[in-house]
C-alpha cells in the first residue's frame, strides 16, 4: 500500500537498470536477489534500504554516482554487468524466436568517453556544468567523472565560462563536446543570440582555454585548429556536433567486427555511413560506396578519403535511406553491405536486402530490439546469422551496442 514501508526481494533488472520486484515495484540501484525495504511512491520504492546485499554489489567508484544520471549500474561487478548486457541482446533475439550466437563482449575502459552532451546553467554561486540527475532537470557537477576522457574534465572551466556567457537566468544550454586529436571541440546549443560584444567575449574564452573549435547555435564562432580525428588510415574533421562513436576502443572493436564480417568482398555498400567509421578502413582493401542522409558528414568523409594515400575508391551519395532505401537493382553490384542505422533500425532497407541483397552483410546496432526485428526479416529470406559481438562503449549505463555477421549462398542469376 502506498505510503507504508514494505520489504521486497528484487527479481531482475529492467532495461533501464532499475531492480524490479513483484508488483511490479521498481527499486533504483538494486540488484537481483537483494532484500530491500522502503516506502512505495507510485510504482517505485523510494530511498530503498538494503537488508541483504547481492554478492555482485560493489562500491561505486564515482562520488557523484547516487545523484548523477550519467551512469545507472556502477554498484554492480563487471562480471554482472557483462552478463546483464549480453542478456539484453539474448532476450531481444529470443523474443523473435531467433538464436543469439554471441561470441564475445568488449567493454571500453573507464575514462575513455571522447564525446558527450553536457548541460550548463547559471546559478547564484556561479555557472554549473554536468549531467542531469536521474529523471530530473537538475544538473549535477561531474569534477571527477569516471567515464569521460580526462581532456574533457580538464576543459570543464572552459565550459563553465561559455555557460556563464550563453545561458539565460532560467534556461540551460547544451554543450556537445568532443576530445579530438587537436583539442577540445565544443558546440553550444540553446544559447543566447550572438552580438558583437558577446562574440568578442566568446573568442576570448576560446583563446584563454585553448579550445580547438567553438560553435554557437550552429554557427562556427572560432576554429583555432581543425578538430581532427583519426578514422582508420584517414584523418577526418567532423562537422560541429556530429555523431561519432563514443570511445576509440569501441570504434576499433566495431570496425574489427565489420571488417571480419564482410570478408574478402571487393565492392561494398556502406549504408548509414556517417563520417566513414567503416567506409574508410574498408577502403584499404575494397571499393566502397558510402550512403548517408547528412551531406555535411559525407563531405567530411570525402575530404578524409582524398587526403589519405593508398586507399581504394570511395564514392558518396547523400540519400535518406528511410524514405529511399537502395533497391535490389542498385544493390546487385556489391559483394557485401554494411548497415549502421540509428536506434530505429533499418527496416525499409533491410527488406530490400532480404529480397536480393549481397551474400555478406555486416550490421551494427545500438538497439537490440530493432536489431532483432531486422534480423528476423533477413532470416525469413535466407540469411543466416553467423555471430554477434556485443560492444559496451557506454560503461555503467543501460546502453548496449552490437555488431553481427549475416551470410547466404550466392543466388543464381534469374532467367528471362
């Protein structure tokens, strides 16, 4: 009964990392098998007191853990987290009646997250920059975050200075930050409109804190050095705020899986190609056609390819693959395809591939549920799922990524 203290035993973890007890009652920061006591508010046990801890419970390494919403499961052992994340993938596949041939899990080390979206606001004591608290607009400072690259933490004073100039009294700014090879790249969004006085102050901040690039509400304000990153054999300068794999370790793990999955293919379609995470490394051994809806990212990819010696030809095509997927006739010239769609998956494109796609497919996904849906479409039309690699770039979060290999026999040409 709501308002009364109750004692429950946690059965399992939900997909967001909360413990779930019979009812269901959601129990934050608790693990299966733990006996806890607290007051039920709605469907959540408020301020649970752990009576019987799990043997997998550990001391969270971050001092801000209980307040910050950046991580949800620092209280669990690495072994438990690994089993939980592979279990998320396995459950998604089982829900579709599919096998889950998981062969390995690779987890990025602490303090390697090279990109993040931070929130900044002005307070009476001064500017505050950090992550939101769990299910709240409250911003929590993160001076000793155990996830972010040390270069990002070292730049927190710069982000605070930008927040002091750009945030209104009641609003928050968003800071998309990247620790590039040339220094910190920061794109500030939802900030005050620029004017000459503010422009001068922002340039002074960029100079004082040695920022590589500062973008303000979508406009590049200062680029003291191109914020380049290395992708395989090429150097790429991403557009401000562009998507990039969260850690270099995670990117390398995904890249190695994709390269293995496509095998010795000589002509490859890279669909949802982004900045060339896979297209550029694959170009060391094959011709690649990179297709992406964001033309600015494709331009960055193309410049990186043109300045990298020894690569095979990479062609690019700006195209919305949700509305205009490549058709079977267009896919016919490729020996393999790579798909790395956003969380919604790639159902429209997958249906074309299932109809008459190349013999080998590599699929990367940040959502096991939509991956399982797309894998079922492929399986229904002759593709065999050979293996799945689980990649944990977002350590201590509920986020799971994977790379998988599909294959089917080469089909005989149709007679006319």
